[in-house]
């Protein structure tokens, strides 16, 4: 939502999937304008994407 207010859009990509099917660990990246701005890990893709978004927002807040 914050990125949309700034006129930017974010996409997410799965970088890595580890572990057995019942204990997966996902690593995802948040990408803005072709640049990786955040990476996060979690037990689901959604959790990993949210962690990546959090890192991206922290970086953007520091740059603003």
C-alpha cells in the first residue's frame, strides 16, 4: 500500500525452497523496478513475502 502511494509497484519472487514437504522454508525477494529491495524467509510463501516487504519498507524509509 505504501509503495502504491509512491507510484511504485512491487513483485515477489521465490528465491529458494528448503526442507521436506511438511516443514518447508521459503525465501522470497521483493522487487521494485527490477531491483531487489528486500529478502525474507518464512514457513509459507506469504510469510516470506511479508518479511521481504517489511525489509523493503525499512530500506525505503531510510532512503526517504
